């Protein structure tokens, strides 16, 4: 079984997925602490892939709310917060 730190996994995800496809498992480490395991799917695993409904728009069709019309000095708030924290 292989182990990969998160940063290495992110940088080389394709390589680790090839390992998993080959039947190996990969333990994901947060620094030195194991947090997850990538394992191959069994043919009997219950995985369902659902396609979008016909006519469903993409993300570009999502209507976003209008920006709030409030006057906030984000820099001032950030500086105040940092001063409070020391």
C-alpha cells in the first residue's frame, strides 16, 4: 500500500489514480496523519451516475443575486480585526 501527503496527491493525482486502477490502495496523509484511503471500486459497488435532465442549463444560466448596496471599508475591518488578535 502506498501513502501520499495531500500536497503530493494534488500535484500527482493522475499517477495515484493509475495506481488505484491497477488494484492498489493509496493512504492519504495530512502531514503524517492518515485521513483517507483511495481504493479501487468493486464491480458490485453501488455507484450511480446521473446525467443532467434534457434542457437543463449549464452553470452560465444560473442567475446570481445583485451585489448588496452597502458601504463597507473592508480594509479598515481587516486592520481592526488584526489589532484585536495582537
